[in-house]
C-alpha cells in the first residue's frame, strides 16, 4: 500500500513542476546576491492552468487523507510503518513548496510598478523620459527601512486663503496658483532650515481607485495624491532660481482615500467644469489649502526631485503618513478634465503619475516611531475598511 502511495506522490510532484510561476526580478536579484546566483520564484499566477491546479490540489488532499488512514493501521517499528513515515515527510515537503492559492500574484514592488505602468502617460514612455540622476521621485516608502529621527519636529504651516489667485488646466493636471511675492503663505520647521513660500498645489490621480498616487507605502498606492509646492525664499530670489538650486524646493505630499466628502475640496470641484480643456483657467479668489492637510502631524521625509519636467533634484519631500478622505464623486470630477485643448481629440485626464523611481543610497527619515509588521497590517486593514 505504501509503495502505491509513493508512486502517486512522485506523480503529483511531477505535475506540480508543470505549473507556471511568475519570476520577480527584484527577488531574483536579491537571491543572486545571497546564494551565488540561485533564482527565487514568486507564487504561481492565476491563469488558464487554474482548473488543472485545483484538480492537482484535490488529488494531493486525497493522497494525504489516505496516508493518515494508513498510518493509523500500522504498528510502530515495522518496516512498512517507517516507509509510511518517510512518505509523509515527502508529502509535507510537497505541501510546503506548493502554494494552494494560485490566484495570488507577486506582491513585490517591481511587480506593483509593472501594474502601475500599464497605463503610462506618453510623457513617461520611451528612453528620453529616463533621467540619469540618483535622487529621483516618486519612490516606494518601505516602512521597516525608514529611520526614526526624534529631532524632526512638526511642520509649521501658515497659509493665507487670500493669496490664492486662480486654478488652471496645465494639460497634465489642474493647478492652483498662489501669490508668492510675500511670505504670507508658507511653511518652516520640520526638516527645513529656512522658510519656504507656497507657489502652487496640484493633484495626481488614476482612472480607477486602486492607483493614482505617485508615492506608495510598502507597495500600497492610493487613489490620488496632493502636492503643495514651496520654494526657499531665504536662499533664492525667485521660484525659477529655486527649482534649479540646492534645497530650493519643499513639497508636501498628502495621500487621498475614498470616504467622507471634503468641504474645502468641493470649492475646487465646483469650478472644474470651467477648466475642462488644456490651458483654460478660472478665478479662485479665496481658498485655504490647510483644510486639505491631515490632522496627524506624522510624516516621512527624503531628498528627491520634481515628478514633472524638469525633474530637478532640488526637492525636500515631506509625505504625510495619514491620508485625507474625499468623496468618490469628488474624485470622479477630476476625471472629467481633459489632457487635450479645445478643438483637439478628447483625451481624458487620468493616470497622470510618474513611475516609481529607485531609492538608490538614500534614506527615508520618519518623524514617528515605525510600526511593527503586525501594527502595519492592522493599519492597512483599517484603511481598506
């Protein structure tokens, strides 16, 4: 009986080897460095083999049940019982090496980036779009790799709603401009040594709610991301000079998630029909951008770049940990805008985010103690709910 089960187990192992698996370049590179070129594999991808896999799993479970029944009838110490014990170990190795959920895809950042890149804006297609810098943005923020810095204090934010000028369609996103001739609207403190004046803010969003933010956190993206762009008025005379200079810009990033209606954001949503086409603008006499910031002061910070041309590496990024809620219909209003100008073929303004960039040798610092794996998992579940 044991020999029959052994032959069936061997046949199952041969069937297991026939199922397709998705190679993950990032894991492969890591494994090559650790094991002298050994290549690791991610979990099998759900495909046309799913039905065959389910049949294989059913056969495997049946064989395991028969093995347990056989063990209960054997007397300890006999040669046959030893063969059954050895067979059980072989089956257990098969179980460990054979994931029972073929529908689960690779969760590494490289695979996430491939999914994000399926609908790349033309601006990010082709070799000319790849800069040669070492401090490019956006990045995937890996919580466990962040360095807690107790010296990082909360940002000091002071915005004057009356400095808001107008909102316009740039042909890539819609942008709200501010009067930066004085320091009435700006930020200081936190990782910043100087005062930075608010120049403008804009959003990035996706065609669906599963993607849209430029930065990601542990490979998890958000439906949209707000960027408030400031320039160093203590070190430079104009915004144009600051864009090209060291420590010239500071950008606050805020993740948006679907939830309750945002009252201040609705003021923008109401004027979007006036700027449907590229290069159109509408007056916006008063707007308080502080109402778009989360209540929690915790943030990550790292040196990076602009995520739109000229992609200069002059930015101190401050990414808030806590997302803010916006209603689904408010985010849907963003998708009514067009990349195209009046008279051109309509091109819906969606997926206007840049692909993730490598962290290289940079460190991401946190103003808060990082969560452990269990806390991070619970936080992710709460955000999903």
